[in-house]
C-alpha cells in the first residue's frame, strides 16, 4: 500500500480488518536517518517483501515502482487488487 490517493485510510482499513500492510514508504523513510539509497536499491529491498505478500493493493496514480511491484506479484501468482474492500472480502 502506498500513501498516494487516500493510501493512509486504506492502510488503516486493512489494519482494522486484521491485515498487516507493508508500505514502500516504511523503507524509504529509513533513509532519512540512514544511508541514502538509489531507487534501484529500494526496489531490490522491496521485491522480497512483495514476493512474500498474500496480495498487492495497487493505488491509483503514476508510479514506476508500484508498476514493478504489480509485475512481480503477477509473475509470482500473487493477486493484485485495486479495491481495498474487494481485497478484504476475498482474503478475509
């Protein structure tokens, strides 16, 4: 779950439904106090998280990284959702 287009509310909705959402920003914000990393390095860190996920929620908006996450998920047979309520209904 990213934090664009109402992502904070969707993150909380997933938590309230008993899920453990993972956001790329959790990793990114670590760079504020830690080592600066390139976009490619962040994607290398992000990919294993995607591959161990039960599903990916793709929020609206332009994002090269999110598009890559969707591709990895689909290649691995991980379902990709664009609607948080549908994700919850199908995976709860």
